[in-house]
C-alpha cells in the first residue's frame, strides 16, 4: 500500500518537460485581445466627447487609460512571447510595427482624440494580418 502511494506521489510531483517557443503551446496568443481593448479605448473617447457630465467624463478617461495600458500589455506579450526571429526575417517591418502600436497605445492614454484610437486599431490590424500568416 505504501509503495502504491509513493508511486502515485512520484508520478504527480515529478516535473513535466514541455517544449514550446512561447510560454504555453500555441493557441493562447491572439492579437484580438489587444484589438478588443483598443476598441474600448475608442469607445471611451467617443463617450467622453458626447457627454458634458464632468464626473462621467472623468470615469471615461480613467477607463480609457486603463484599457490603453492593457493594449500595451497584450501587444508586448505577443511580441515577446509569440513572435520568433524567423517571423521578423519574413516580416522585416514587424519590430517597427509593434513599436508604433505600443507608442500609439501610450499616446491614447494622453488624449481623447478618436483619430489616435483609429490609428491604433489600424496598427493592430496590421499585426493581426502578420500573426495569422505565421500561424499557417
């Protein structure tokens, strides 16, 4: 009985080795996460502009800034954990595209200009296109 218990404990306590180019095997990364947050940024900007209630506007700004930070987070996770050197070889503009997108997310934190949110969504769309090409 004790040997059976020890074998059971050994079986489940032993580390499992998994090989992957990212934190988890593929399937967990998707630019859609950044896009959804960027759409929230744009929506907050639009609601801010449509309101004259200062309390409401303050909440819209706070949510916009939080979501813009989440855009940056999702982009950086994608950039640092998913994309590999062969992706940048096939898409030489990838580094600059991520730089531009994260800079736009930072700019979106500082403004209520919907045009900035539109630019951010455009940059994320470009990243999305490249992402899905790499998944083929």
